């Protein structure tokens, strides 16, 4: 590390301490550090860089990460653009670079709808999955980055899950849950939540979610995760009742299935409106005001 890098890295480290209580000062430090990095790069290009002023991939990445954490997306974007012409010094830094790119893609796509939203999510997801693949090549050293990649994946992808477009996430959710199993991630509640998400996605695409649900149940039983038993049972019930047969197809039971399906995030409330309104009429003995 050059003398310049050592000095600027120390300044970047101070940002984390300033972030919560002195945001304006943290942003000022960040912008000052980034400008120093850019100036050093331009002097290097011009051939007038003095000894000890070399700037590496690492320092630009530290700037990008700090900027993303502070919500200073202009700096983050410029840092990432400059990084595109440089080479990471380690696989771990490559993973972090990809995750920072995913964060920026997620931010830039906020407010989009329809196909544009799906495209934005898929772009961010692709960065996360590439980062995941690299981290898994050395899982002993980069297990923490596997978890970081799954966290960033969900930050980007959850908007589709919430809007009922979960089916497009099924292949990537399979990779995420498999990766967490590969590194033996011991946050068991998180593992169950990931399996629930995958089960819902599998159901949405016509796949059999039973093996995934049973895997989640097994973790709950083994580690006594009582807090997750109720949401897991709701998902089990909703998945089971998607195609009710025989007596289970009665009005009240269908409506109960609709309630559970909505509550567990399996479907949009508007998609179950008919069953919910019919159930209210039967159970309350009257017609809901405003119902057709």
C-alpha cells in the first residue's frame, strides 16, 4: 500500500464512526478522499505522479463501498465506472466489487414497474450470483461473502416477491439456498426463511415445493425454532390448498386457504378477492358493503 493509500484508507475508516451522528461530516470526508484518489489517478496518467502516491483498485472500491453505505450514489457510480478499467487484486475484492455494482443497479432501478422492474432486478441478481460463484470457490475463506451476496440478492429481489412475480426468482433462489447449505451457514432462522421463499417460488412455477418445505420443517424441529413454526404452517397450508379437492373445496375452506395464501405472501390479495368476499358473506350472514 502506498503512502497516499494508507492515509486515505485511514480517513475512509473514520467515516463509519461519523456516519450515525455526523452524516454531513462523513459525506465531506468521503468526497474529499474520493477527489484525492481521482487527482492522483490523473497525475499518474499525466506521468507526474510522485513516489508513494500510487492508487490501486482497492482504494477505489473502498470509496465505492463507503459511498453506497452513505447513500452518496454519485460518488459510488463514478468509482465503479473507474473500477471497470482496473483489475481486482484478490477474488474477495472482485466479489465486493460485484456486490457494489448490484447495490447501484438496485438503486438506479427504484420506481420502475413492469418489464423494466424485472429487467433491473435480474441485472442486480446476476451480479449477486456471479459474486456467489466466486466466493464459493474458496468457501473456507469467503463464507462471509457468500452470506453478504445472499443478503444483497434479497435486497434487490424482494420487490418481485412482494409484488407476486416470485416465479421468475425460482432458479436464483435455488442457487442461494444451495450456497448457504454449502457453507453450512448456521443462522438457522435465516435458512428457514430462505427455504420458505424457495417453496413459494417453486409453487408459482408449478414445481413440487414439498421437499423444500420438509427441509424447512426439519430445521425448525432440530433447532426448536418456535418463532417460525406459525409462518411455516401458514405457508404449508396455503401451498396444500392451492388446488382443493373433495370436501376441502367448500366455500369456507377455500376462503381460509385464500387468507393463508395472502398472509404468507403466496398471492396478491386482489387475486383472492372473490373467495374472501364470498367467505365474509357466508360467515357473517350479510353482504359486504361495496361488494358486487
